[in-house]
C-alpha cells in the first residue's frame, strides 16, 4: 500500500474534524490555519480593525509532515482502517488502545493483526505519544514536564492539582485576601467541585453548521432553528458519558484515578515559542518557531495524566504560544480532548492576547469553553508598551469584538490582567480598567488579577506587593458591573507559573528516570 494512498483518508478534509460535532466544515483554506466555511472566510464585518496578525515565516511555522494517530476520533479511525482494507472495527480498537489503554506505539496495539500494524508503520504512522524528558516539581504539588518533539524542539506543560482547603486558607491568610484558581467558578455554593461525571450538558460539544448560522455581518447567529436542534441533541445524550474507571482485559487496562471533588488542571502549550512578544512573559522573549499539531497538544494532557496517575478534569490553553494563532489545531485538540479523552466542554479555557479577525472564527464553533482575553492595561499606549503586538489590534477594537463574542456565544468573557509594580497596578488603573470594560463590553465582565511572576531577561518589571494587589482589588470591588478574582500563584519554584514557560530553544535537556 503506497504512502500516498494510505494517507488519503488521514490527510483528507473529512478526517480533520472527525465526528466530534465541532463544526460542519467542507474545506480549510489558506496557510494561516483558520477555518473557511462554504468557501467564505468568517470575518468581522463591522469590526474597525483591519490589521493582520503578526507575520511569521512559513519556513518556520510549518512542522514536518506528521502521521500521528493521536487526536483522531473514532469515526476518523474507522475510515482509516477501511482505507487500509481492514474492517471498520479495527479503527475502534485503535481508538480504545490510544485513549483507554494508553498504548504508546503502533507495535503495542497487539489487538491489531501484525500485517495491519506493519502497513501503518510503513505508511509512516505512529500513535504520537511522547513521554516527558524532564519533570520539575514545586512544593505546592504542581509539576512541569518538558517534552521533546519530533523536530527536536522542547515544549512545557504543567499539571496543577487542587490544593486542600487548609492549604488554601493559609495562603489566603498570608495574602490578606481570598485567592482563586482556574476552575473555581465551577464549584457549587458549598465550595465543592461539581461532579464532572454528572449527566449534564457538559460533555460533548454540539455541531454548528456555518452555512445556516453565518449572518451577513460575518458573525455567527445561533437562531431558533439551531437552538431547537441543539436542545434535541441534548435530550438524547447520556450513552457516551465518561465512566469513572474504564476497564478492559486484565493486563491491558490503563486505569487512572478519577477523584470526585478534587480538581486536576493541565496547562497546555499551543506553539513552540510565541510571536506576541509580551515584555513580561518568558515565552514571548524566545520568539516563535512553529505551531503545534493537535496530536502534540493532546499528548501533553495524556503525559501529565501519566505523571500524576489521575484523570485531568480541566484544561487551560495558557501555556507557550498564542492559541488563536494556531486555531485549527487548537480546535482539533479541543474536540479530541472533549470527545475522546472525555473532558467536559465547560472545563476548557482558551486564552488569547488578541488576534485580529480570530474571535469571529472561534465564536463560530460556539464552544462551552471560557474565553480568557489578556489585557494587562486599561489604555492603548500602556498596552502597546507591555504587549508590542497590540499595535496591530487597538484595545477599543479588541473590546468591541469581545462584546460581539459575548453576544454571539452567550458566554461571559474573562479578562486577564497581570499586575506589574509601578506600571499598571495603581488605583487609577483599576478605575480606568472598570470604565473601559463597562463602556466597550458591558456589564458582567470578570477580571482575573495575576501578580507578575518573575522571569529572566525582564529586569524592568517587578512583582507588586501584597498591599498594592489588595488596593487594586479593593478599587475594582467598588466599581459597579465588574467582578474580579485574585489568582493564586502555583508552581513558582518550578518556573511553572503563568508567564514562566520557556520550552527551551537553548535549555540543556536533563533526562529523567520517568522518560526511561
């Protein structure tokens, strides 16, 4: 079986978006990796921003061809098996081997006939699993993993287990105010984590047909027809819910702990490096190398599940890179983690510093995920100083697009604000932030305050004092229509906190016993 014909189904458009219900798409256009629907680009029809995202060299952005099976859904794998002349159930066997038994290579999938395994390898296919080359631990239980990719580049991902109530109470007392973590908004009134195995609408995402949903202004309007269809789909759910413990034949199962009432968050990277060049972020200072493939994003979650020996409950796409500059692969990874790995749709957070014309594309998918927009400043002049890429996307235009996103999806937008001593942490900055959010986005905005985490090569920035953080927080509390939380810093000792991930274009790799 020739390589070209063997990969026909894998590279085909029908397999890229699988039957995950992400979006009904008949074509992908352009080298920018963004989705084209029915031959028309989703655009910001009324956006005043005509700027384009920061340019990157195509020679550095396109990774070598990959034949990773990881990230493919069951339907796609069934089609793949048939393309190889195998019965469709062989595709389901591959799916279960990767996502349930956690097989690391094609040779490990012994349920498949040897000739089929040989044919897959001859076609250059592999599962796509890569174990960490190094693990760094922090006293608070956070662990950072370094993963070496097929191209030799290194990315970092972070596992963040939920702290006990006693530890959190001590941290709150030390800071002099309540501190929060990603996922706290999903807790119930008693502070207990909502059961992510519950029979609710938080499992698999619904599909959106862009042909019928697209409005004349370029934004997706989910009208009554789509609403009825989605409610009908919700009523029929339940059979595909994630089980607490998945079992297979003795010796073949890869059981991981599913701990109710205890959150385990994984922070994943979406790119090698980053082109946004935020002055206070370690990743931005390393420049941009390439986008990650969906398989490389999914692998980060599975690798940290292996390290912690427990299931991931929450995924935050806040690691290395700008997710909306790699939207197609991020959406494919989201779909796989949601449907194949079984992480609830509301337990994803996708962050962005702002990429022109990208929010409408993301809105088209109407994900249940939280959108976190990194602002870091209440005015354009200061934001350009801290985030150089903001010159291409004026603050007012970004906020107007955030309002459209909120109106279209019905989801509250969260705004990330890194506090830097003497630069953006005054009471006046807090008042200005609240004012512009009310004016441009409207009531109901939520702000996450993040005291800056020190990184190398950023001597001009300093972490604000606890008193300065509290003054800023108190000023926001006094503002109407704005809610906020102060983020608890996790993984600081392991350089695993927000803004500290570097991957390493030049870091020396230290092999760990885990990788052996």
